[in-house]
C-alpha cells in the first residue's frame, strides 16, 4: 500500500469541477483519506460547495501526476486530472462528501479510520470534485491524499 498526494487547481469558473481521480486499465482500489480545499486568489465574501461524487467517465481535464509521499514507492497507477473543460459523467445519487464554506475559508477533511472514500478496482471508476454552487469566479485548489491498495 502506497500513499500519494494529488495537487489540483481550477481556473476561474462558476461551475466546473475542480478535478478527478480514477482507477486505470491496471486498477487498484483507491482510498481518499485526507483533503484540503481552498482558494489561492483574493477571495470574495461568497459561498462555495465542494461535492465529492462517484463518476463513470472522467470527462476532459488536464492530467496531474500523483506524487508518492515515500520516494521509495512505485509511481501511482491512479489517473488524476484538474481544470475540467468537459464535466465527468457523475453517478446520480452517489454523493460521498459535501463541504460548504465561505470562499475566505480553507477546509481540511480527514477520514475517520475505516471512513475513507473508496474507488473500486474497476477501470474508469472514480471520484470527481464538483463545485455546483459558487459566487463570483474563484480560483480554487485542492490537496488530496490517496492510498492505492
């Protein structure tokens, strides 16, 4: 079991997903055990919602390479993307985590033991971070910590 960090960023938009991560043709179970989300430009006094939801197709995004937390670990098999231009095909009703906050805030979520968000070892299965409610046009970032099994 190896742990990886995925850094995500999204340019100004009012509804595009922050990013995605998914199993690939050599699938492994992926567990999201920690994430930090926030904004890295001058924030407005607006609300923002991050919705972690399962998807069946990742959409179109800029590829991001998950970085091993231990340099002795092999490269990740997980695929990740940021700054979506085509939204993922989200699975209806498969919302796993919702974080609502003011854009002036940064938020850190840590899964309780056994409460990680899990992607099955199935090719193209994954989790996207939708941002359906936003005031203004924030530039948002995320730092995800995942484990491949």
